[in-house]
């Protein structure tokens, strides 16, 4: 056999490497990833080498109960924290809260029988897992699930795992609480022992809180029996230690004044920008698109050039709000903290598994203004927990009654949509100085970004993102009327007012710290990131589309039509493009009225706009009626495999559009109503019918 020379060896090795690379593509390299999913977990100095083994973590910290959460907006995380807290205070469980994306699941087959796992899972979009629950969901529901012991599904590898589950859903969506149902089924199939029935909370019916409270009591009873737990009188035990720092001040560089992480604090903000790490983006344009004085709808252009933030038409932009000064002042005042609002505090977890919800050292003002959802709804359980810290016996009794009597609570608190500072002020106007700040941190949800459908085309403007947002203001009647104002939309309105020359904007009587911490948002900037959406145009522009989007629900469709107009101008063949749009009156709130004419010129007969005006005449006309009137055209396009899109109100409009579409299909094709409904369901399953809706 001839000897191989050096060149032969080099060529042979290169061939071997190339062959290995080819066959491992998509497994070890070249794996497609969601461009927006990169995390920024080290932004606040996360510890290197943190274990992903949940059992190892529980052993290290002496825990016998873990509460996993899958959360998109923070609500499921809040419920998980409450479960953990209650398990500890009422039953002596050694609990910890765990983000599903922080751990691996292959060793769940070795989960000890004397421990329990709890799952609090929100369903997102059309029955999808939340971003942090995707890997877990795909693992436990996968056909080829494999655990550390090597057992297959039929071997019941999770027979030692005791679990409970609660889901957060919205009945206005077709796939109501799909995630908790599928995970529950999968875990039981794998042999896990479910303790008590899985609970389901319904945000669509407005009963999420009461659903949770009704589920957890029998669950605790059954869990206590299974694990031989003894209930005791619940006494508040702080999760976080708070130290006032006389040695630090607002001028100290290491003090966070609202910055989301260390890089922002040090002025060296860098990507990737995502839900952990916003980009401070300039607003390059802002204008009012309503023509009436008592209502506002904003159009804004956000410049993301130089940030490496990218988007695709149909995606969402997240705006990170700050709380209005009026509500920050109310909160500080009722707790007796007004004089110490700028006191620097250090916060640390008193339990090794506790996550501090914001960076510290910081100040009371900064924590409340930038990190706590102080304007959000209040839970009955939270009210009950504050009774022990009431300033006098009368207010203590009132808080206890509100916590125990759900009808009384509904009348006095939830129907009035009061925030926590308003509740405390109405119960007793004396300052609540005995309330530990730690209990407020633990019980008030983290201030969350708000998501808006992007109203521009990434083909037309790659580095400039459009937002279309109606400014929210809801008047609640009653003996003590309340006005609920949208936190983020009024924040955006303040920015718009400043950009148009108002040095002290105060939309609807609210003021905002719009220049941000240490004036880092000066010059009209706003913190943002982009979230990927499955709400997408067909890849083939010649495919017809039907869009239904009344009010600000037209936002993504402006982007869709803008893109198709650009494609037509470039000489591409563009399919039939139909838009059903509705508003009150064409003279008041007809969004982008002039633009539709411009797009019509570019698209010609390919574009048709059908309008419905609900207040123009004595007869109220809505988009679903216009849809029914154009039933023949709609059915014809659907038979040409047109994509069907709906954006807007989930509770009424989207549900009725779904019904009308089924009726159109049944009538025009000579089918039964049931068959029409079945075809619509099939369209949903195949992604021919897509929704971007909210309640």
C-alpha cells in the first residue's frame, strides 16, 4: 500500500470534516433560531456556572417544593410566587419558584417522591406556550421524549413525580388554556401523579383571580393529605431584606435610578436587545391620527437603526413604560414614604432561590416608578395579607372583610378597578406606615412591557418601526367615580406632546419622568424591543388575502398593504388584497384615510377597502356585517386559498367574525352550518386563518 504524503493527509482530513459537518447540520450547528429569543441574563451579574439541574438546586437549598412558571406578561410568574409563599407560610413547605427556561427536564424521572412540583402555565396566542416554556412543552409532549433513566413513555418514567397544575387562559381564544391541558395530559401519560384537578383561570371572563382562589383551596387540602402536611396560622415572612443606605445617594454612580441592568447603568448599553434588555430608541415622528379633541390615537415612528434590532411585517414592538408621577406620589404617600422617596435601598433575597425583581442599590422612587405595576388590578388575597398591617382596628376589619367576601370585594374594588394605593386610601386615609416595603415588592407584579402590532412593512422601512396606539381612558361611574388611564399609551402621548413643543406635558392630568433615569431618554427616546409573531403575509405575494381590522386593529394591515403596494410598484404580481375596516365616523377616527387612497393607486383593482361606520347614522354597522355582505367574494377568494386575517377585539368582534365566516362558507357551498364551522377550524389549524387579537 502506497504511503500517504502530507498533502494527501490534509485533503483526507478536510473531506472527513466536511462530511461530518454536512451530516450534523441542523443538529450541532446551523440550527435556526428565533432572532428575538436571545436572552440578556448576565445583565445584572448572573452567576457563572449556575446549575440547570433542578434536583441539584433543590438539594443545595433544602427545598421540597418547586413552582415552575411559564409566563409571557408576568401574571403566571406572579401566581407562582403567591403559591410558593402560601405553601411556605401555611404548610411549612420549603418552596422555590423556577423559570422553566432556566432548567433541564431529562432528570424529572428521578424526582423524589417526598417532593412536589407545581406548574403555573399561561397559554399564549393561538394555544402556544409562552416563550420561556417552549422547550419544556416540546420536551414533555414530544413523541421521542427521553429521560436520564432511559425509560420510554410506556414505561411510565415519571411515576415518582407528584405535581399540581394551574393554567391561565382566555375563553375568547379558540385554544382556551391549551398549554396546561396538554402538559397535564402529557405528564399523566408519562406516569406522573397529579394531585387535585388541574385549575383553569379565565381572563376573558374576568374571573382569573377568583378561579385561582377557588382552585387552590381544595388543592392545598389534597396536597396536605398526600404529603402529610400540617396547616398552621399563616404569618408573613419576608422574602426580601431591604436595607436603607445612608452611605449612598442619588449622585452615587452605582445606584440604579431606573436603569434595567448594569450596562445601561454604566452607559454602555449593547445588544442583543430583547425582553431582558431594551434598546433606548429615538422617536423620529409622532402625530395624532384622530380628528376629535376628546379621544387620541397616536402614530409614531421608532428608529432602530444601529441597534441590530430587526423585524418582519406582522411582528410586535414592546414599549417599556414608566408609571405616571401622580400614581407614584399616591403610592409613596399612602405608605408614608414621601419624605424618603430618594432614600437609597439595597435589596437582597433572604432565600437563596429568591430573585430580586429589579437591580439594586436603588431608591424607593425608582423601584416604584420603573419596576412595579402599581396601577394594576388588586387581588383579594393581597388585600387579606395587608390586614395585619392596618393602621387601626376598623381598617383591619375592613381589609379582612374585603379579603374574605368576594362579592363585597367585587363591589368595592374590582368593579371600581382600583389600584392598591387607591384601595388603602379608601379604607383608611391615615398613612399605612406599618406595611413592609418587602410585601409590596412580593405582591405587586413587575412592570411589564406593552406589546403593539407593528403598523409598518419591514420591506419598505427596515430600520423604522411604526406604532398605532389608541390612548386609553376608562370612566368608572359610582358614588366615588374612578378614571382608569392607560399607563403606556398616556406615556407615549406625553412623549408626543413633548416632541411637539410642550416642555411640561401632562396628558389627562398625568406627568411622566419622560427623560428617564439620569436623563438617558432625553431627546424623546423610549425603551423598546421586538417580539416575533406568527401573524405573517404569505411568502407568495400573488396569493390573495382577506383582512378584518376595525379601529386600531388595522395597525398590522397598514403594514401588510404598504408591503404589497411596494411589491406592485416593483413589478411583482400581487394577489387580491381585501380589507374590512370599521370605526365610529369617517370624519373623526378613520385611521390612515388618505394612505388607503395612495395604496389603491399602486395596487389598482387588486386592492379593495370595505368600510363600516358605527356612529355615522342611526343604524350601527360593524365589520362583520360588511363581511357577510361580501360573502360571495370572500368565499371565492377562500377557494383560491386566500389567507384570512383578523386583528382587534377578541371578546366580541373576532368571535363574531369567526361565526360569520363559517356561515358564509356553509351558505355559499351548500353545506350544513356544522360543516362550515369545521372548515373554519381546519383553516385555523393550517394557519390559513390567523388572529392577532386582545381582550
